[in-house]
């Protein structure tokens, strides 16, 4: 992947973060749906399910990778 494409993607993701009153940054999955090119929420939830399974199989705690999955 070309470096300019990578920078564009990073900028796009970074521009969608939210912030708590305490200054903690977070992103909403519904924002990622569109940023990642998923037209339907159910398609993204299938991917999230696969990520959860990958975490479990590799003995990684799911909360280490997301707090709301």
C-alpha cells in the first residue's frame, strides 16, 4: 500500500475519534462501519465476531482490544 494512502486512512480514522470528559479517546463501531466500507451493520458485526474468536483462540483478552465488543 502506498504511503499516501496509508496517511489518508489514518487521518480519516483519527478525525472520527470521540473523547470522554476525562480525555480518553474512543471510536464508535458505527463510525468504523462506514470508514471500512461496510454498507450494512450486520456485515461489520460478523467481522467483530471473528475478531472476538481470534482473541479467544490466541489467549488475548478481548477487553485489551476493545471494551464494548
